C-alpha cells in the first residue's frame, strides 16, 4: 500500500520569493511520482512527473521537483513565484507495476501575495 | 483548454431526481475514471473503466451508476442522491498502464 503526506496545508508567500512545497511518501513497491495543480473552479492538471531516470524533473512554468529515494521525498520548488501560481497543489504516487490507483496527498494551498 | 470535456458544468438536483453526468475524451486513452472531490480535499476514486469494462468500483453506493458506451465516452447516472453527495465530480483518462491522469474541469453537483 502507498501513502502520501504533504507536510503543509497552506503556504503563504510573497510574489517573487522562492517556495518549497513538501511531499513525503511511503510505499512497499517502486512508484511513479506526480505533482498536480488545481486552479479555482477547475480540474487537476499534471504539473510534472517522475517515472525513471534523472531525479530532477522540471515543468514548463519554472517548477521543479527532486525525487529522493533515501528520504522518500518529492518536494516541489520554484525560485520565484507569481500571483498566478496561487492554487492547490497535490502530490501523488502510483505503483510502477501498473494498475489504476493513484494515491493523492491532502494538498497544499499556495497563496502568493503581492 | 482541457482535453477531457465534462457536461454539465453545474447541476442542481433534488433527492428524487434522475440525472446524468457526461465525459468525453479524444486522446485515445483506454482507461477512464470518475472521482469525487469535496471542498479542500483531494479527489477520491469512485470507478475505473479499462477498455470499456468496469475495472474498479470503490464500494460506491448504487445510487451512482457508471456507464462506458465506447472508448471516448463515460457517463455517471445519478438517482436518489443525498445532500452529502454534493461535490465536484471529476472525470479523468489515461493510457492503460501509464498513469498520468488527464482531468476534465468537473461537474459541480448540488443535491437539495
């Protein structure tokens, strides 16, 4: 079985400041790791994913996440946030043996202030 | 723009009504999902169809009835719902065995 812990329910930050959203997971099998973002009144969008290979993955809008197997973490970072980054961010895992059950963390609300 | 289209965007229904939610995707994905999301919570899996066959039912009450008429369409039939069923219902799709999910924007359901 897998579980995901997002350590912060809310993260307020000023515009242009750096931010880190923390995610730890637990699993008895190897997993794929994901970050999804949900803007108000919308569905979830895939932000980035780690399937294999380089442990540092990047998104097109400046976010990056690093897979750390020893610490079972997949923290999300951005060096300089914008007002438009205000959203709910969900860390998620699924077993890499296939299947359809993606396990989501509780979510972190990123609130960017001017 | 999302590649998974859900209709309607909003739905208000009484506890004795029958209604349906619809979802469509044209990405060639053969796995389709229904999730329920309450406010400030992560999505909860309800059903999964793989190759148009029901693969997972997460012990969802029978007042929710899924249907997958073809590889592009997914419906969720609703009957005799309760006020606590009010939520955002999200449809998603993915490649089978390759799990990044593509979500629609959801149907916000209110049961009165």
